[in-house]
């Protein structure tokens, strides 16, 4: 499953940066995914739920995903346009000679963490 491999990399990165920041736990993770990655939303969330349980830091973390529409540049007329996964032709001149500008990204755009920085908890008796 394509999504399990993708999410495994995401979870590794999230756990590493949360540890680095001294987090107690991860509250939520926000991803930006291009439509051209052909990721299935349901499979992605399933993979997340399986993988997050492997680490106590991410056990209860929520996953939020923003899907972004692909953009291409028409090599015939220079038009830049948004499209979906199936309509790649230039809407202006109808050319199929286009170059994908974005739509294959899978970025972690935000990680919400909880840190043990409550001063009352840290005060020694
Ligand atoms: Zn064109």
C-alpha cells in the first residue's frame, strides 16, 4: 500500500521533530498533499491510525490534510493553469504539451505539540 509507505516517513519525521522540541505528546499534524500523488484519503487515515500507535508521542494525534490542486504550465502558449488529475490539457489552446509545476508534493505544514513547560509542574519542592 502506497499510503503506508508515505505515512511511515511522515510519522518518523513528526516523532523526530517532536522529540527534538521536547514534546510530551503530539496533538495534531497537518499535511499538504498534491492531488497528483494519487493518495486515497481513507487509506491515508487508516495508515496514520496504524502507525501513530507505534509511538506514545503520537498515539492520540489527529491528522489533518489539505489537498491542493495541481498546476501546470502550457509549453505551447505559456498559460499557467489549475487542473485535476485527469484533465491535463491546456484550457486555452488545447495543447497536451504541458509541464507539471506542482501537485506531487507531500509536505508537513504543521505539528502541534504539548510541552512540559507548565511552571507549576517544574517547581521543585
Ligand atoms: Zn496552451
